């Protein structure tokens, strides 16, 4: 505002900001999120119901006869269930994480490994220092467990039944590596793309979920070559408490 000698306002000045485009983008994002929620509902009901029928019928059929075809159907049904779980997580959870707590990394890793390697008697999990992983960070414990489940499952799928998975500490984070065939250098950026997989039993969503959990915490993840030529995933930008 500009005033005259008598203190009366002569003119006003200001800046107008056109927020039409921003509002349009916000509305578009809201519609997109609503579509994802609707999609998640369809996936949850319309796909899970027939899948449960397939799994139940296969189990009954296995009681009556012994056929390798039934085992393949059962395996395909399990893979489909995993794909549905991954799709639901991507649609409903996205980049959201819950409250951050102090989490002992070694305990989370052991819990995830007990789930992923339940029937893998020849697979090995080890820590770089030869003991455990005495490292505490701030994280959403549930999401962190999901992160390790996907990384460890990826190592099992690509490293073979006798894969050795190693976890170690970095200055500002941690790494997970295996002694499998590794990731070609040209593919190390695209492995986090939705649908990317080189395994016929893979869903193509696991590493994408890992990346989203990492980014939701404000961390970074990079794929590189492991000590024995296998795949190595380094997660950095982590605030290490102890």
C-alpha cells in the first residue's frame, strides 16, 4: 500500500498467483487414489475368492491321486496369491509408513528369514562380522520387516536353494547381498521397476515394494555387485542410533 502525505492510501499493490493448475493436479490425484482403492477392492474379492476355490480343490485332489500336474497348479496358485498381496499393498499402502520406533535390525532380519526360508534347509543367512547385527535404527518395524522379507525372498528365488545371504553394516546404513548369479550392470536401475522379474515364479513387485518402503523412510537404495559376484543391495541415508 502506498499512502499520500495525509496518510490516506493512494494505491495498493499485490501479487496474484494462479493456482488453477495446482488445484487441477490435486483433484486428479484424489481421483487416482479413489481408483486405486476401487481396484484394490476388486482384486481382494473377485480374485481371492476363485483362487481359494482352486487351492481347496487341489488339496482335495491330492488326497485322491498323486500327479505332478497338481503340484504345478498348487505352485501357480501360491504365486498368484503373492501377486495379489503385492498389488494390494501397492494400491492401498503406497508410500505411507506408520510411527517410527527404535528397531534392533538383527531381530527384524531373523524374523523375516524365519518366514522366507522356512522350508529352505540348505540356504544360509550370515552376518558380515561373523556374529549378529548389533545395529539399532529408527523405522516403522512392520514396513522394515516387509522390506527384509522381500529382499531375502529375492535372494532365495535367484540365488538357488543353497544360497548364502550376507548382511552387513555401512557407515550410514546396511546392505544385503547373496552369492547367486547377480544382476547385469545394465539392469541395476530397472530392477526396481514394477513388473521386472527374471524368474518365472516371481511377481515382479517385490523390489518395487522395497524401493517404496526405503523412500518412505527418506533413505536410498542401490543395486550393485556383491563380494562373490551376486546381487548386493545397499540402503543408505539411515540414521543409526546404536
